[in-house]
């Protein structure tokens, strides 16, 4: 019995001795470069946002934050790499809503979105705008809905591809307003915009910054921004709620995560530095000028937001009859 007690005592001493070491390692973090996985190709909003935030984060952490573009599988390749990285805080990933959409859209993923990540913070929102071709005889969102009701299955909406926010926003409108349109997917939102301008389709939901040149040229008509507040660069365009459709809020949001099991002090440190970075006047001004709204949250708030978005998109995907791939 005494021998057993002694063994227990030794084990407890070993655990107690390890705790300060773990705390010290977290306190010293980071001691080497941090990898920032960007799950989409160079040149897109994920890439531009990630590099801008990563540079400011490098300054605050005192170590390089190295962007790494790992596009593929609609963003899921990069997320999978981040999920399998060592839980030490030296690999972080910038995700769009793909992390909330993927579980309902794909039968098999290389990761469990609800278990394999430690959310750190939301970092940005980009507002979407609903556009129509100038020939469409609807000057408001309500008029467009009435037009669709009178012509079930005759209006076409363009998207940047199946399962994108541009697709699911339009499906959400159909679901809420009980209307029926035809989905015309394209390989990217830029191609979809070209199709709308050319009159191939009647409607498209896309990010405000990318839509602005065609809006300013009068080649497309904005009906509503899909956000809680009006957009600064489109002050005369109402929100969907102001236009008569409540709960039609579909931003393109971005947040940074690391892999599950990362020590809490490291997650806290990363969150604190991200909050500082996004509040810095130079980065804030740079993002706003590009049509990006900087935001920040606690890790718990971001985790809760991902869960609620996952439920919401699952309902839309089910209602639209979109089959998992």
C-alpha cells in the first residue's frame, strides 16, 4: 500500500512539474515564424485581407507571420491542412463562411469543422449587394420579389458556383419569400458579373467592392445591401430590411482559427494581438478603403457565430435541395 501511495505521489509531482513548463512555453510564444494558411488562390479577397492582417500581426507578435496560399476544394484543402497541424499556435488559418457551409455541402471532409479547430477571432465582414440587369422592370427589392412571384421559374440568378455565399444568399431569398428562380452557376463571381452585364441572367448577389465599377458605370442596378447597416460607398442603396425583407443579412465574413488542442494562453495571445491589429488606425483605414469592415470578437463569440451560421446554412441548403457532393 505504501508503495502504491509513493507511486501516486511521484505521478502527481510529475504532472505538477509539467504545468509550469507548459505555461512558460505559452508565455514565450512565439519564438519562431507563424504560418498563416490562406485557403484560396492569390489575388482574391482572402489573399489580400490575409496578407494585410498578417503583416500587422507580425509587427505585434515580433515574429514573421508567413502567408501560404493553399487553394483547392473550395477552401477545404487549406482548412484540412490547418486542422492537422501541431496544436502549438504556429499554424493559423483564415476562413470565410466555407467552414460553416462545408459540413452540409460535402459528404466527406478531411476534418470535423466543429471539433478540429480553436476559433481565435472574426476579423472582417464584406457586405454583399443584390444586383439586377438594367432591363429588369423592378426598381426595388419588393418589386423584384413580386416580379418573381408572377413569373415562377422564369428569372435566372447567376452565382460564382454551387455552395458559394453568392449562391446561398439567393437561395435564402427564395426560401424566405417562397419564390422560384433558375440557378445559373459560373466559375467565379467575376464571370457571373460579366454574364449579368451581358443580359444572360437577371440577378446576382456579390461583394460590394467587386461590384462597384459596374454599378458606377450604370451597367447593373443595386436593389439592396444584405447587411444590418447601409454601405458607406453605396449610401443611397437601402438594406434588405429597409427594402422590406427582414433577416436577409448575408455578409462574407472572415475569421482566424488554429487547430484544436492549442494551449489556451496561446489562443488568448493571438486574440489579443488580432484585436490590437484590427483597431490600429493604419490597417483599419486600409481595409475600409478596400470596402472591408474590420471586426473583432472573443474566441467564444467567434465559436458561437460559426455554430449559428452552420445551422443557418444547413437550413438553406436543405430547403434548396442542394445535394452534398
